[in-house]
C-alpha cells in the first residue's frame, strides 16, 4: 500500500512498509505500547519486506526531535520515499497512516487497549480514523 503525502514544499509517495519500520522503532524505544508478536507475524506475512532488525533498515532512520513550541512528537524519522526523496515523518502522521492502513484492510487491527494507552500517554484526542 502506498500513501501520497505532502508537505509545504513537496509531494511524495510512501510505502506502508516504511511506516511499519517506523512503528517497530517506536515500539523498541518504548514510545508506543508493546504490540503482540502475533500482530508482527501477520504483518510480516503480508509484507515480507518489513525489516525489524534495526541494523538492516535502509529507508528509515531516527531523526532528532525538532525543538519548537508546536512540536511535541516524541520521535521523528528521516524517511526515503519511493522517488528517493528524503523527508521527515512525524509521530502523529505515522499513527494516522497506520489507522488508514487498518481501515483499508492493509494491516490487522491494533487493539483498542493499545490505542487508548497511547492516547493516555500523549494526552491526544483519538488519532484513529474510526
């Protein structure tokens, strides 16, 4: 599944596998609640290109958080898009893409408890599209 995304300066295509790798980094660094091993197994069956080994990730690196009053993302990523363009993917956008991917049947559901824990941690309204 490919997402068409835009910033103020450019438009780019982002494959879901890249977003899933960002999610793996978030989980590894405890920015999101633990995700069940069964969910990851199902995801890797659907998307064999998803790399969960951090030393082998080619299209994603963690980016230092931007220090500004409007930004409260716990983590940001430097991502290489489909057209080899580099850009920064923020935490909230990553979660929104995951929500849309579930809505479209591209990934299995993350539990309601997972989403509620996330909302409790960051004090944000629902990020999910449903």
